[in-house]
C-alpha cells in the first residue's frame, strides 16, 4: 500500500514537473504549446545519449537534458512566438505542432522506431540498489527521480518568489506593458520563460526515461497530453494546481492498476480528470498565481 | 531636455500623430491636453520607444533617442506612469517598487530610495507587503508614481493621472507632482483630459486634436483662451 503510494507519487511527480513547465509557459505567454511532449522526448534522449556514450552518471544525464531543452525552448519561442507575436494565436499553435512533428521525425531518423534501453550493466547500480524506508524497499533510482522532481519544484517556487528575474517574470505575466514601462526587455523574458518551461519538460523526460528505461520517438505523445490535462485540471495558470493535479493523476493511475487491467491506466487517468472538471470546471486552483485576476 | 520634431506615427494604416512638435525644458512641468483618441497616449508611446515614428525625431538630453529600444530609453532617464496605473496586481507593493528599479544595479541606492518613497508616499510603507491589486484606486496611483520614481528618472511622463479619482484625491496627486518638481527639479510631462487641473500646475501646455498640435501656449494664456474655455475647460 505504502509502496504503491510511493510509486504513484514518483510517477505523479514527473507529470507534475511536465505540467508545471507547461503552466509556466501558458501563464506568462498566454500561449499553448503542442510540442511540450516532444521537448520531453528530446530531454529523455539527451540524457540517454550522454549516459550510454559519455559517462553513466544520472546527474550528467540531467544536465544534458537541461542544456538541450533550454536551448530548444528558446529557439521555439523565437520561431513560434516572437516572430508571430501579432499573428492570431492559431498561427503559433500551428508552428508548435510543426515543431512536434519535426522533432519526432528527427528522433526516428537518428534512433529509429524501435524502443531503446540503457544496457543492464550500466543502469543496474541505480535500479537495483535499494534502501529500506520503514517496511518498504525503495530503489536508488526511484528515490533519485522523486528527489530530483521535488528539488526542481521547490527551486522553481523559490526562484519565482524571491529572485529578481523570477519577480520580473511574474510581473510580465501580470502586465507585460507595465513591465515594458519599467525597462524590462519583455521579449527576453518570454524567451527565458519558454526555455525554462521547456527545460522542466526535459528534466521530466530524463527522469521517466530512466525510471522505466524505455526510450522511443513517440514517448512524449501520451505524456504531453497528460501534462496538458494536468495543467487544465490545476487551473491552467496555477503552479500549485499543476503540481497537485500531476501528483493526483500519478497516484490514481498506479492504484487503478490494482483494480483494472494496466492497459486501461491512461483511460482511468482521463476519466478521473474529466470527473474533476465536472465538479470544478475552472480547475482545482481557479485563478492562477502567475497572472492576476484581471482576465484578458 | 525633451524635444519632439515633426513626429509622424502610424498604426498600420492609421495616421495617429500628424507632425507633433513639442518641448519640455529642464525642471519644467508641461501638460499635453486633448480629448479622447487624439493621440496623447501615442505621443507618450512614441517617446518611450514602444512605437517607432515613421518620420520626425525625438531628442532627449541632447541625444537622438528615436528608434531606441524601451529599456535604453528608461536608462536615458525617462519613466512613465501609465494610464490606469497598471499595477502588477499580484505582486506586493514593495515588489512593484522593486520592479520600478529594474534597470538599476545599485542595491544600496535602491534601498535608500525605498525609504525615500515611504516618506513621500506613506502608503508604500504601510502596505508594503500587500498585493497591489487590492489597494484602492488612489493608493494605486501613489504606488504607480513611487514605482516610476524608483527608476530615478530625469523626466516623468504621466498619462491621465486624474482618471477615475475623486477631485479631492486628484488635488493631492497634483500637489505631490508640484512638490516633486520643486524638490527634485524633476521635469514632468502631464498628459491629461482634465485641462483645468493640469494647467493649474503646468507652466505651458499643448493641445492635441486628431494627432496635431493645434494650440501651444503658456498655461495662463491657455486658461484665458476663449477657444480653450469652450472646448476643454467647461466654460461657456
Ligand atoms: N495599437 C493601435 N492600433 C491601431 N490604432 C491605434 C492603436 N493605438 C491607438 N490607436 C489609434 O490611434 C489614435 C490615438 O490613440 P491614443 O491612444 O493615442 O489616444 P488618446 O489621446 O490617448 O486617447 P484617450 O484619451 O482615450 O486615452 C486613436 O484613433 C486610436 O484608435
Ligand atoms: Mg490615452
């Protein structure tokens, strides 16, 4: 039971991380990206390549994902959003769909369609050393995944609450013209925010890739949908909302496997989300924390 | 100090400013008057570098700033108080002030200015930790002014500071403007529809009509100008 809860929270913490990235991007740019799942996939492969070809260190794998997806996010913002700032929202949406297709095709080209995995001898140290917490045994890998996810989320909160740049990002989210009046380079804030949100997706990618030791070009599709859903359930622009929703979905999924065939887990997750939206159409945390109540 | 020479600004096919020329001298309060949609805000946005004029030039402190980017114009020493105050509603009052100092790096100087704002605008201290969006309109106007001053500007541009405020509060705000001008030698450009009030503190005024300066004169002359009295001062 407790073990299942840990499993659920681990799974959920990754959803939360992914949803948080999505929420931050939406909260500041008021734009939806459809390439978040593919950024996640790129993060996973970056970690995979570094781990298998350079050095088998989880930290280094995470760093690789951070760097790659941060840069990828910056590039996407400039191409899909900055250049189309005055175009209708749908234009940007379309470009992000384009990005998701290109990234998937690139992954297919480089890695092929078959599922890749880190060789046992490289990952067994992480996956099979366990430590005991009370009655249950938890693997180092699981602990690392959960730990890294929590660490990143906590750091994100502190960053937005207390840092100079974090405050400027919140200010820009609330009123970008007023921010411009203070001399904030609003374009740069948008780029950094998109890069930052993408980076969180990338970290989620490495974590889940290593957790299940499965890497394939379409691995981000279902995850992208779930992150989007978790963000909506959370209230779209609410960071705590995204985290709570992500964790809940993870836990529900893991526990549902006890009752139904595991291939239905995605279905259960979406039914659960639908049920929440029926009860609270505005999401768990209705009005966001990045943005003001002032709608637009 | 500030000089606009024959500025033409377009929004797509809308010709919003049709050759605006004006000056604001060192330590002077000047008002820019006009009815709805005559181009007051556009003049401000052109000065701030938010929109680029198609022709004409903006000169500030002897330097041509036409075409410079907004952050550089803040660096040059121009800070605006936008129409409707535009608080960052979910940031605290203090965070709002810190945002005003965004382009500055002198931590000690910023801290000193925060204290100074507490003196001039007590509400910035008494409500420092409160979300700015929860303040009343008048309080927000105070915070908006303090926030702009945190940039240590040489020229303050205020877009319709009286909008939505009670006459008594407008008086308070305008008294503060005069005091800032006297104490700090701050140059101020007040953009207003409330011509009476604006001319009571300004030394000179310009009247805009559909993107053109139609009258430019001293404040006293404008207050006694029959054309002004009829159109803008509510005197038949
Ligand atoms: N972004 C824009 N795109 C197109 N036209 C614009 C834009 N902004 C302003 N305009 C037009 O330019 C003209 C001047 O607008 P501006 O906002 O400068 O007027 P204003 O004098 O500040 O009016 P108000 O007193 O209502 O604030 C108006 O006709 C307005 O419709
Ligand atoms: Mg205006």
